[in-house]
C-alpha cells in the first residue's frame, strides 16, 4: 500500500507525494489541471512522434529567420526558466499527474485503510499492533 497525500507549496502549486515500496523512495508528482496536462502531453507527443505534422498541415513554427547581426549581444541567463514540455513523454508522465488522479489516489488510500481496519480481526498478522513480533 502506498501512502499518498496532496501537498500545497507557498507559491500555490500542488504536488502528490507518494511513498513507493517498489522503488523504495518518495515520489513527488506535480498536480496539474486536466486541460494543462492534456495540452502538454499533446505537444510532447507531436514533438517526439510526429514532428512533420506542422509542416504537412501548413503551419509554421513561428520562428522567423533572424540575421546574426540583428540579434542582441547578451549572455544567456545562468538559470533559464525550465520549459515544462522540454522533457520526454515518459519523464513527463512520471513527474506530473492530474487533479482527478491525485484526488482518486487519496480516496483509494483512505478506502484501503478503512478496509484494513474492518478486517483486522480476520488477519491479525497484518495488524499494526502485531507488526513487530519477537520469536
């Protein structure tokens, strides 16, 4: 059973924090709205799997050709803003989830705790009081 909870940070962003027994570590996922999540996934899939779709449909990338003499001579910033869709699809899915999925995980956790408490008499070896046995 995983223990999960939604945590809000000071800047208003939410994260789903889960302990994974399989990975033996705490997994944090950014909680995103359904629209934002699907929009990002769509852009990543189009970029990675169908890069020619924009050209085939007649769309341009919006990046006009710029002459090197016209570009400002500034140094790149030390900490540029991280683009949320610059990562691969599997990495994005591992680091992000939707509000619906996060709330569903909390409901499942609560349901499992209630079920274990209800069935504790039938399975005494799994109850928290008998977790540490001395033989």
